[in-house]
C-alpha cells in the first residue's frame, strides 16, 4: 500500500490529492506486469477501466483495412490511457500493446466512478488530462493532413528538444515506431534524417540526435519550408 501511494503521488493525473485520497486509489488499483508486445486491449473491447503506466511504454494505435498501422500515442511512466471508458462506458476506440516490458496499474471503472463521486478533484484532473489529449489529437490530424513528412519530423524533434539538455536527445522509440507515429515508412524517415544531416540541421548517430540549426527546423516545421 505504501509503495503504491508513493507511485500515485507522482502521477500527473492524481496531482494535488490528499493522503487519504491516494490511499483510496491504492485500494482499488490492480497492478499488472506485461511482457513486450503484450496486448492490453483491442479496439471495441468493453471499457471496463483505465490504466496508468508505472514503467515501460505502451503504444496506442489503429490498423486500416489494408493493414497499415497508425500510432496515435506512445505513453510512458506516469501517463494514463483508456480514460474515456470511465465517462462513457463504451468500448476502447483503438488498440493498446506494450512496446517494451511494462508495469501498469488498472483502475476499474465502477470503483473509480464511486471515488469520483466522493472526490470531485479526481474528475477535474481527468477532464484536464482528456482536454490535453484532445489538443494532441487535433495537432496530429493537422500534421498528417497538412504537413509533409519533413515538417512532421522537424516538429517532433523540436518537441523532444524541449526536455533535452543542450539540444541533444535520445530517441526512446524505434525508427519503425517513429515512422508510424509520423505517418510514413522507415525508409522515408531514414532518407529525411540523412538529408537533415547533410544540410547540418541535425547531427544523428544511432538513436542520439543533436540539433545544430534550431531556426532551420522551425522554418520546416512551422513555416512549411521545403527540406
């Protein structure tokens, strides 16, 4: 119980709650350990609750009729997913699978709903979380429909750099996953990275990338400049 309470206190979705509220959450939370590639839920499965990532990474994606995969989100430690089921009780709108070995907490819908009635702050936190997620989806739709692949990649690199020291970052997903997230294929992604290297916008070595020309990336990402 003590360990789970400490973990819950570090999760943004549950920020600012009291000790008794964390303890109430810990009593209903179910821990789940998952191997890499384990299916958590499929699109259309009953929304019986939501999840929080303790360790590892979870991929949320949809598959088209012709088998093409589009990654919608990659969630890491401290992030939650599947929350829509708490409010609607409808089926999950996409598939979820672990990208690496992961540990999750599962919160059953009915038990969590009872806690919300007692603690409205939980509902406000969740609404704020879902609002941020909606903004991310709007950005994803805009990028996929209006931006070319170099613009999408430049925007992603700029986003990563915001939490990286001295403009150096390490990609925490495979190039195949990153390509899917950006709505392209690995071969195209590799060509664009190589071209950015040649134009000295970035310097990449394996998973490590250093931004050399931030303004140049901004022109591609935000102003539609051709690479």
